[in-house]
């Protein structure tokens, strides 16, 4: 289960924090593949990208990921 409070406050991150896909994967315990799947299948809005084209996840993205994770725990289908 995603602990959003831990995710946002870890290492002094605030509301304007941007995380790499690896950081999001570590904090949510979701694989990089799963995060890409969620974006590709429009479960998440397109993730912003840095100048080097690497994904940068925002606090809003993390909130949506937490919602999706909790929804799946209740048995909700991704459809």
C-alpha cells in the first residue's frame, strides 16, 4: 500500500517536488513497468517530462497513484 504522507515528506520533499520513475517505484513499491503501463493505458494523465525527456512525477501524480493502488486493493477493475 502506498503511504502518501511518507512519500511526500521523505527527504524533505514538498508540494512542488518532482520524482523520477525510479523514485516513484521505490516509494510506491510498484514496478517501473507498472507505472509505464498506467500511463500508457490512460489510468494516469501523461506524465510531465524533464528537458532530457525523463518522466517527472508530481505530487498530484503520486496522489492519483495512491488512489489507483487503493482502488485495486478493494477489487476494483482497471476498466
